């Protein structure tokens, strides 16, 4: 089968389209004919080797973290799916493999696609949608009436985060450039700050929960506009010890490393009276079913910025790497 394969860590030349053997079905697996796959910043970060401290699969390795497709075989222990089902999934991180004509996924990571989505839109949901849901619902405990600040609202995660925070009943302020303003407003953002024209820390408003999708100076500015005692969850800055303990299976050596690299951020957060948490989202068919229901009820829209044929996946990844996507980027397979 055709697949987009990482041969060594590096720039765009490190990955290429090639023929590889089809994946082997395990008892709890679904074998899926992939019809569309979503792209995410983690794909180029992984290709560059930025995740090597956490994930070290044997190379060559088929890239790709989320997909939508049709089940063409099921393992002997599979309970919830049948051949012919239309499914979507954020695949297991150590397995990846979504950028290929066929992929094997654990049934716990998959959910049935909402009937009102095509494969292209469905492939855009899992990774970014689950990240937003897990951060806002589980980590930030967003409730009606809370004022939530989301940095970077116009990208893949942001377009889901704005809508999920609104669904949870929050008042939402987000940052976007002029290029993204109309989009984030259309998704329900109550207030939009043009980050190219205004420093976030000049705001007089104070927020109950912060979700950071940008990192760097933006995160530091966010600490200054949160109410004391509140929490900021980032998925774009640096991991901290809880990331290793709660998201990466309690690896002690990693917790120590993360303690060291996040020392500066945690000190600045502590001085502002804020709790800092870096979340690594986790695959979850159960959470994906929550998103599927919201989509089916018309409460969650999927924003696909661009779609490319699978043969142009390198161009698609270049576009994601530009950092300018408005919503999601997807590759599609024929038919
Ligand atoms: N830890 C995890 O589990 C996890 C999961 C998902 C994502 N992430 C990370 O979260 C980050 C966001 O992911 P994504 O998929 O949303 O990325 P993305 O789709 O590539 O984000 C692109 C968007 O970000 C906007 N943007 C760029 N710089 C900005 C800034 N300084 N302030 C506000 N907006 C800015 C751009 O708008 P303009 O072009 O208009 O500037 C563009 O619309 C990435 O670093 C990704 O790796 C982590």
C-alpha cells in the first residue's frame, strides 16, 4: 500500500511517499481503508525529531495521527464495530500510521462517524477536537458563566475550543489576526483580540480559565490577565512534571526532565498566582463519541481550511508548518 513514511528525522526531505506492507491486524484492531487523514503540527514536529524524548518508534515509520475511513476487517476480540462501519480516530501515538491507504486502530480509539459528515470533515475532528474537549472539560472544568481566554483561536485546535467552551456555557475571549477574526466570531467568540495590534497583558478584564495554543510570550502575557488562583492549560509551551505523571504513564525520569525545562514557566505562573499545566491529549473513542454527538446535533462545526490529494501530502504538511492554517488541513484518498 501507498504510505507517507519517515525515513530519518529532519526537514521535508526526511519523509516520502512509498509502497510498504499493509499493517497487521491485532485481536482488538479494526483494519480501516483510510478515506481521509487530518494533518497537525505534531506531524512536522515529530518529523523534525522534536518528540524523540517521548516517542522513539523504529524507523522507517508511517506518519499520521488521525483518520476517517471504512472498516474492512475486524480482529477476533472487537465488540463495537463491524465491516462496513464508517469510523474516525485519533490513532495511538506510538503506532501512528494514518497517512496510508490502510491503517489498523484499536477499537477503544475509534468512534462511529457522525452521519452528517463526509470523510474529509470527519478526518479533521479527532486530534484537535479531543485536545479542546479534554483541556476545557477535564483540565479547566469550564462551567456556565466562566470567562475563558483562548490564545490562537483560528487554528485547528482553536476552532474546536471556541465552540466547545461556548457549549460548556463560558464567555469566550480569543486571539486572532485580522485574517482569522471573521472565522472565530462566526464560531461564537464573544471577544476577539488582534494579537498583531494589541498586547494581551494590556487587557483590564480578568479570566477564570486560560487555554494556550501558542506558547512563548503569549503564555507569559496570559498569566497576567488571569484571576489569582486560576489555571492555565497549554498544549503549545513546555511540558511540566504532571505531563509525565498523568499523560505519559508516570515516567519518573521524564518528570524530572520536565521539572527542569518548565522551571521558568512554572516560576512565572507561581509569581502571578496561577497554576500551570501542560496537557498531552490522549486518544479516546469515548470522548470522540461525545464530539460526534455534538456534530450530529449541529452544535459543533468542523472547519476545513484546505484539502489536498494524498499524493500532495508534502505540500499539505508545508502549509501546516507555515502556521497560518484557518481550521484544519486534510488529505483525501480516492475514491
Ligand atoms: N499537547 C497536545 O496534546 C497538542 C494537541 C494539539 C495541538 N498541540 C499544539 O497546539 C498548537 C496549536 O495547534 P493547532 O493545530 O491549532 O495549530 P495550527 O492550526 O497550525 O494554528 C495555526 C493558527 O494559529 C494562529 N496563530 C499563529 N500565531 C499566533 C499567535 N501568536 N497568536 C494567536 N494566533 C496565532 C494562526 O493565525 P494567523 O495566521 O492569523 O496568525 C493560524 O490560524 C501547536 O503548537 C500544536 O503542536 C498540542
